[in-house]
């Protein structure tokens, strides 16, 4: 650390022989967080991280400081004022803003302008630019901006959905289960943004939970937890997924890896990393990388498997996010509400409220299976669920029991199930993947000999994916497919769209889904094509025999 403004009035702050400023003990990892692992491979990038707040004596308090860092490179020969220590052909510097307000993307947008202006001077001794920037930021950033309008600015849920497709619902469930989840990949900015976008789907997390974070366990020091209870709404939201023993760190440096692995103080975490060494150690339950969720626990794999009702929810989102949003955008100058980032967040809030209302009012196995009973069982074991369950919420008594996309099964459901199983092998352990390949192969052979047998196998495979058992699914098939009515979720912001009844007044059959993408070559698939491929494969095998 070469420059700090405003100067810190802490006795432990001093310069060493090389002229670098020594940070207090809780902030010793600050340089490693500002310029991440693998920074030499890119010209510029940004990181988000948390460090504990400290008092005037350098002792951690019950609060967090939110770091937003942006670094850039410049060739040494282009500098007007070169230091003796600059012996390499390229110099990399980072400018970091430490804030008590977690407005990551908003602050980053201003920081990008600051660092560009700073580098254009080609003289790093001109720190007056940074001083002016600080004064400007203090006049524009305040606690009053801690609303989802500002805190979610720059977080694109639409982009995240397009990256994960149907797996976004699985990611949403994963974040609720309080597991050890590692977001991996470069650039760091994209990894952090993806993580925050996914967390913004859980109502109240970004605007209520993150501002209450405590990061002392990441700073090798002892600390106490927050005093006071978290304010919740009439549904018991937000669910307190961040609490004692849970770490949320958008970026973790290699020097902090041992802290995440410490089972005595860290029970679960949501963290981001770029160093491949994080992947070689199996301390994370799941790794999220570029739209792929790699699950390392078979029990968790079952919990994250999407039911047919979940797949309908995914298809419903896809219809509005892709085709309908694009068509409305072309026909109007204003950005449409349906399919927008806030609209997607409202749909996930509807989903979560339906889940909460169902769990509060019934223990019926068959009804809960629509949400995936394995997921329900694991979710009921989390601390956040027990905190929520300690109270009863009258507003949930008005919520219809059951999945908002429950109904009888159709051919479209079969197509969705097939497409999901073929695309989502990353959510399966090795044994499940092997069984899936065998099932597809067996289906092809069956078509060559007996079509009826093939239909039986496909049906068995489909119901197994729902994890509700054949008897339960047959009983469920008698239900009409309607979206739950009267599920109106109130908005903390008073947005007029969120005050409207979000679900239709009349029972509504979902539009038939179009062809599904099954690989990177954008190959379309339907049942006939799948069966014809199976027939060809069976004939080929017969010829070889």
C-alpha cells in the first residue's frame, strides 16, 4: 500500500523501509485482495471483497468494510515519472475504495473513471486526483442509497439467466441450503457480478443482509456477532442465510484459502476465487463456473434436481426473458417490465413465498414433492429455516398451498424433462451420469425392437427425475395444470408493478415450449428425433453383431 486518503489515525499505521504503508492486523490481506491471483494475465479487472471494520485502535468492530478495487497495467516506458523499483516492462497498480455502504457496481462505475484519469497522467505521484475523487464520492454515496434501486444497479439477472438457463433455479436453491459454494473463474469482475446477481434473487439479501455482514472470521481475529434481530416482512423475509459461522466473500485470495477450510469457525460459505488451487481441494460442496454447477455431494445433487414443476417455472421465465422481452423492446421505446431484472426477482420471490406458505401449512409428502422432497429435507436443516420457523406468519395463510406451477403432465413436460437431463449432466455425480447414458442407449435399442418398452423406460426416467415415486406422480397427474391464483407479493419499494397481482385471474395453460438446445452447436431436439437416433444406433449395433 503506497497511498491512503484520508490518512488513518491509527498508531499501527506506519511506513516500512521500502516506503510501503503497513496496514493494521485485520487488514493485512488488503494488497492480495486488490490485485487478485492471475492478474498478470489481463490488462485490467476489478474485485469486490469484505474486510472487518475497525476502531481508532485498529480493533475489529461488529461491522464490515466493503472493498471495491480496480487495477490496470501500463508499460513502464510510457511513464513520465519512473520509480527505481519499476524494473519490469509493465507496471500494474490498483486503486481501491473502502466503503461502509455495499454499493458495489455503483461505486465501480465511478472508480473506473477515476483510475482511467489517474493512469492518463502517467505519473503516479499525482495523488491529488485520488483526493478529489474521495471528496466527490463522499458527497454522492450515503446510507440513504441502501435500497434495491441502487444496491442492485448494474447486476443483470437477465444475463445470469442466459448463462445458467434452467440451472438458475438450481443455483437459487443451492444458495438457500447454506452449503460451501465456490464461484470460480476469470475475470474476477464477472465472477463477483454473477454471484451478487444470483444472491439478489433471494428477497432482502442484497439490501438487508449484506449491509449487516461480519467478516472478522476472514481476518484471523476474534470478534462478536451483531446485536439485535433482523427486521423481517409479513412473510418472514429475508431468510437469514448469513449468520455466525457463514462467510460471504465475493473474492478470496489464495492467502485466505486456509480460513475457508477451517471447520471450527466456518460452517458454510459463498465465495469467489480465481486460483486453480481452490479447485484441487475438495472442501467446497459445489463449484459454480461459467454457467455450470459442479456438485461434489450425491445427496446435494438429488436436492438440486429440478422437478417437472420447477422446469415449468424455468420455461415460463425463459419465454419472457428471451422472445417476449425482445419483441416488446422492438415495439416500444421504453424497456418492458415483463422479462426485466426486477420482474425476474419478483417471480423468484413469488416462488419462495409459495414454498414458505406450503411448508408452514402442510407436511403432505406429495405436495412438498413438487418442490423436490430432498431439497425440502435439507432446507429444513438450515439455521435460516429454523430462525424463520420460530415465528408464524399470518400473511402466509392466504397463500395457496402447493407449487405455483403444479398441474397434470403433458408431452411438453416430457420434452422439458429430456432436455433438462441431457443438458444438466454437470449436476450429476459420476454414477448418475453413467446411468443416464445407459438409459438413453437402452431407449434407442428398445425403439429398434419394441416401441412400447421404450415409452415405459422414458416415463420411468422422467418420474425418477421428479423424485416423487411413480405412485405419487400418477396421483399428481390427475391435477389440472393451473398457476396458483392470488399470490400477491408486497414490495418494499412500492413499485407499482410489484403491487399488482402478478398471476393471472384465470387458469392458464402454459405455452407449448419450442425446441430445446442440447449442446453448444445449437442443435434442436424433439422426441421423434431422439427416437430416430435410437433406432439408427440399434440398427448399427445389430449390423456389427
